C-alpha cells in the first residue's frame, strides 16, 4: 500500500510517499508562509504525483492556517483518489523524531528509548507542551503555556521541538535537559504509532482562536 504523508502545521512544509514503511520520495522546506502555494506542487512532484491508497495528515496544533491547508488538501485528494484519510497529532510526530534523533546520536545514557517532552512554538509568547512516554504514547493533553508554566509541565530529560532549547535553558545546573531542536517532517511519518492515527482529521488547535466571531 502506498501512503502519502502531509505535514504543514508549522513553518515547515513537507510531504512524503511510502510503499509500506519504505520511503519512496519526499520534499521538505521551511517556508514560514506560503504553504498554500507550495504544498500541491510538492505533492505533484512526487512519483505518480503522490497518488496513494492512504493519506496521513497533521492535525496540529500549530499554525491555524497551515493546519487547515494541510487537512483541506488531504481531504480533497482522498476524495479524488478514493483513498483513506487519517489524521495525526503534530506533537506526536515531533516526539517520535526526537526519540529517533536521540537513538541515532548515541547521546542517551541508557540503552532503552527514553520518554520525551515536546515543546513547540505556540504564539503569543506561549509554547505547546506535551509529554510522551517511552512507547511514544501521550501522557497528557497538549497545552499552550507560558514559559514558566511550561517548565513545570516538563517531565522528561529529553526535550524535542523548535522551542526545546528555550525550555531547556530555564533549568538550573543539575537539572539539565537534552534539547533536540527540530520541526515535524513527513518523511518520518512511519515512526508514528498506529494508535495515534485517526479517521477524525479535524484540526487540533491547542488553544482558542485569536479572533472570535461576532454574535
């Protein structure tokens, strides 16, 4: 089965095509803005224009606009291709990438995989924070927190995400954290636990919207 993975919930925009768990091709760019213009051409540039029987898409949290763009594209392609469309939490992919990076770097003091705290940019001076167990299943809900509250919420020595170093810097000597600075990348989607893939691909914003509709 071919699987197309899409992640544009953050400033990174990425797509990947898999045959089973084997990566066939991928594309990745850190854009900041412009996901709507780049995403479809990135998919079209994959072998077979990215056509797959299954589509995985990031549900967020992250950029409100980026999350919606990715989900809209995934739903449209799933309809056109008669494909299955499954959503996954952005922070779960970051956690899996962080653990993989830890294993590959050989920096961990213990041979077994370690739990991970994910810390990502959340806007308005806050960070999205969530803790994951060693099996990469979430231990709590994602929260949008100010830095001091994020420090209290951080449970683990390994911290991954694009605000990992900022969070790690809040801890005193003797409480040091191993920070892995990274953004979600669709080419690592095969690391996700199947339990975290959901037919419910509605957005996960992680906090209330900036603007409220007028009554």
